[in-house]
C-alpha cells in the first residue's frame, strides 16, 4: 500500500427503519406517557423511602410530575386528542351502588380515623 493512501476505518452501516415524522400530538402523547410512568415510579420510591427528608423530596417531585401530567392531559383534551365516551346514567348508578356495597365490607368504622 502506498504511503499517501490512508485506510479508512469505520463501523458498518446499520439498517435504520423509515418511520413517519412525529407531530405535536405524538410528542405530547409521548411526554404524557412518560409523566404517567414517572409518577408511578416516584410513588414506589416514596413508599420505600426510610428517611423522612428523602421521602419529602420524592413526594414533592412526584407532585410536580403529577401536575405536569395533568397539564399535558388538559392540553391533549383541549385539542381534541384525548376524548371519552359519555356513560349512561344507569351504568353510573350501578357502579356507585357496587362501590357502596364494597365500602360496607371494609372492616373498620369509616367515621373514625385509622390508628
């Protein structure tokens, strides 16, 4: 090999799948999903924290993440990217009655604080 020729060393090219571009809805939905995951993880961390100061810090961060999650949800809802089907009044009443039935099975008196 001649001295003036340099050999180029490089990684082999990888196949990158072609994906459609993300739009605003995709980005906000991704952030919303991330915030939901984070609030769940912070909740577990707070449950496991043995140091009071650490618990307080995690709880504060969790509250901030929940606020962010709610704000992202509101943006998506306002833009029509997140919607719900209206439920019939009869179905709501049945669910309420079922909940009341479950509540009556709880072993402690609900009018007094738990000790």
